[in-house]
């Protein structure tokens, strides 16, 4: 062995701190194909806007901790979730319900159908009397 060969340092072929780029690319392509990136982004967006909604209601003076109003707040959050999931091509039960509850006016405004609410209240009343 010559003197110059003894001064050569051999480094590992793969850096242990950073994974192989090919492996990362394969995992990313797999995540895109199976929709997990889309679902993760949707969930992060839902979490972000839910937090913003609740914080702004509290800042505006609304008591968001009242248990009597939690169902209405949950409906608002689930509606937001249904919208975001629809954007990403995912199903949420409220997507179909919104079609039944609202009617479009010529000026682009949507109004709540009172007949839909009446049907809902009738179903609720009938189910209580049957039990």
C-alpha cells in the first residue's frame, strides 16, 4: 500500500441521516395513488378551519362551551367537513342533505327550504310516538 492510498477516506454509499431519494419518491408516488396525501391535506384543512371558527366565535363573545349549543356547532363543523371532503372527491353524508335542504334563487343565493325542515320535524315526531 502506498502512502497516498492510506490517506484516502472511504465514505458510506448512503447517508444514514437522509434516506435514499428513490425510496422517498416511491413512497410519495404510492401516497398520491392511494389518496392518503389528499385525505391528510383535507383533514389538516378541516382541523385548521374548525379551530379558526371556534376561536373567532369565542373572540366575538359567543360561549362555545355551552353544552346545549354543541350540536349546532357540531353541525356547522360537519358542514365544513362535508364541503372540504367533496372538493377532494370524498363522501360525507351531509353532502346529499344539503341538496335536500336548500333551494337556489336566480341571484345565486341559497335559501333553506322550510318544507324540508317540516318533513324532518314530522319524521322526528313520528319516530318518538312509535317508540
